[in-house]
């Protein structure tokens, strides 16, 4: 590269490596994000949105990591959360497995297909285009609006009345939640309540639709991570984050029942709008700066 004076500027001898990037990812930040991931996954507030914007708002080193390294770390978080959910919901999972029928398998397939196909084909493009603070804020706001409106729908149906159309709606909702900020839990709850299921049964349908997707996505990303390999120096923060996500999910399972008892999704919608406003304010301040 030529300088103004006509001399040649030599390029850096050694560009930053992925191992150097991982060295700037402190273990305490990995633990904090893992602790956040559990409750954020169980509540309709978007775990992916929080993992994307909290480090940005706090100015943590995590936001400066290589994109692939951040996605690999999120695999570790989802692995810890998925393992904890399988343990904490083992009785419910066992009942669901014992009650499998051709009708139920067909419903699972319909709710699984849209997010599986779109996620497998477009996951990277979605993450690149929609994983930034402005789009996370938009997802938080749009999801909050959908939840608040769906919460006003009449509660007339039970989970046993769910059919193919309901399963497809849940699948479309999960596909929409691939955009960080939308929230898988929030989208499926809104879809189930739009379909006039009671609050308790909407939560049950949301969980049953989510578990295959969480397990499938974790498996797929784990295979990709195994093929790619962990960067040098990243084992400690990855392990710490996964353990923290496992513990925080186990410790937060009471939130599932609390969500079922709540009379409204409005408090979660208000929180999401407040977080979206905080992001917008920060972005406006950066533009002024």
C-alpha cells in the first residue's frame, strides 16, 4: 500500500489468528453468557437476540470474535441447554414418546419441516444479514407485537385438539424465529394462541414443537463443529459456557410453570420493547458520535 509520501507500507507480518481471537474471549464472559442462555431460552424473550446484543451493549470482547467462533460457541450453549431440558422434562418427554401415534408423528414432521429446511439452507445468510443489533431490535419489537396481539385471542381449545394445520403454523413460527430477536418460544406461543389454544396447552405445544428442533439443530451444528475443529485456546471458554448454560437451564425450569400460570404475555412483550428501545438508543448515540 502506498503512503502519501510515496513510501511503501508493509502489510502486517502475521495477521491475527483464530487462536489469538479465542485468547481474547475471557472465561468469565463465557460463563455469563451461559448463565444468560438458560432463562432466555425458556422465556419468550429470544436467547439468540440476547447473546448477540448483550456483549455489544456491555462492550465485551465476545463481540469482536470471528463469526465462526461465535457460532461455534453458540453450539456449546445450545448443547448445555438441550441436555438440561432433556433431564428436566424427562417425564414429559417420556409421556410424549409413549403416546406417539401416526397422527402425532405427522404433526411433529409438519412442525419440524419448515425450520429444518430453511435453517439448513439459509442459516448462514440469515445470521449474516439479521444477526446485527438493528435487526435484533426489529425482531424483538415485531415478536412483542405478535405476542401482545395473540394474547387477546379466546382460549377455547386443548392440546388434544391440535391437528395438521396447527402443527404447520407452529413450524412456520419456528422458521420465523431463526431471525435473532424473534424468539422461538415467543413465536410458537403466539402461533398457538392465535389458534385459540388455552395458555397452558399453548405452552405445552410450544415445548413439544421445540424439543426436536433444539435437538436437531444442536446435532447438525455439532457435526459441523467437529468437522471444523475447535480453535486453539478456545476449549476452556467453550466448556465453561456449556456448563453454565446447563446449570442455568436446570435452575430455571420453574420458569416454565411460571409462564404457564401467567395470565398474559404482555409483561414479556413490554420487556422486549424496552430492550429494543435500549438498542435503538445506543445505535442513535453511535450515529451522533
